C-alpha cells in the first residue's frame, strides 16, 4: 500500500486492533514496571526536572516508549541486558521515532541502579542543554 492511498477498511481495522493491543501492553507495563523503571520514575514524576513525563506511551501506532517528555520531544528508554542482542531492532525503532521528531536517550538499567544522580544529570543535559561537566 502506498502512503498516498487511503487505507482499506480491513487495514483500518488491523491498525485499530494493533493500537488496542499496544495500549493494553502499555497499561500492563505501567502497573508492573521493571525495578530500574520504577526507580527512574521516582525522579521523573512530578515536575522536578521542570517538565512533565509520561510513562509507557504508545507512539506512531507501533512502539511503546518507556518515558516521554512530549514538550521536549524526548524519549527515555531503560535498556536491560536483553537490549544488547536487539541493537539492530532498537536502531530501527529510534530511526522511525526520529522521523516523527523524537530524540531517544537510552539508559542501561544497571546505570540507573549504580548512579541515579548521574542519570538525572544526563537527563537534564538532554532536556535543557545543560552541561554539568563532571
């Protein structure tokens, strides 16, 4: 199907079902975050970083972002050990989301557990262009 051709009713139904499944999965992940996601959420929720984050957000009808600062067009992904084997898929995903105007910041889960203040500084740098010059 070309991008200029309107979707058929069957295609619209398929997209709606896919979106519904993604929304259900995102809801599940919001209720059952990984330990690293739960820990990171403690510094992202509220407006402590001077912006609003949402968690487990469906984007582009294809992907779920772990955390999203919509106004700054920044996605934060918490990468567990399994992401090392998914580098190619993650790159494709990041490229697709970049075409939608989003930047992706990938943070290893082990880094969140080891240095949460350092992760917060990194996020502030990405959000506001600040340089803390360790």
